[in-house]
């Protein structure tokens, strides 16, 4: 008996007519490797790319030959970390609202002197090359604030 004969599969419930083989909560991500990552991996030796990204030799080898896994979070994190370490991050700004003198980003709370006075305002925020955040006011004259991770007391 196969999955199409009824409730034979583990994921099939009694009376289920679903023939889907996909996972219910599979991570959704990019369908292929970013062009800059491919160029980097193909422009380096496998050993150099492994060292730079902290990935296994087999993973880098598969990337060089066009393989992109369904769950590529670890690869994307390694590439982002490499870009941050080497200052290769493009300037991407995003908007964040100041709440109680803090800005939430990437699961952390960020603060800066004078940020409490801007509660409720939207600020443009960009990640710095060293992993820090830089915020800029949207009204003129623009003011820049260097954000630091807020220490919880």
C-alpha cells in the first residue's frame, strides 16, 4: 500500500486525501544562492571559501556546482557573518519605530543616548560593518545615532 491508497503514510490522517509530500512548516527562503555568494565561492579555492565562511568542504563544493538546499539558513548566516566581518555589506536601510527609548531589531533591544526623547518616531536604521546599528532621523536636519545593544538590568 502506498500514500495514495489512503491513510498509509505517517503524515496522513484517517480519511486524508492529501498527496502532498511537502512539510507543513518547512522554512521558506530563497530559491537559489545569491549572485554575490556564488561569485565569491567560485572565485576562491574550495579550501579558502571553507575557511572564510566556516562551512564544510562538501557544502562549498555543492554550492560551486549550483546546489542550493531547501533549508539554507546556515549558509545564509555564514555569508552574512562573512560580509559583516569584511565590511562587504551593502547599505540597506530599514525603518524601525522607537518604543520606550529602544529599537527592536534581530531579537535584541538597541539604545542610544537621547533615544528616549524620540519614542514613537520612525528612524531609518542600517547595520554597520562591525555588526553595530546606525540610526538616522527622517526629518531635517537629519541626526545620526550609533546604537548599542541595550543591557537588561
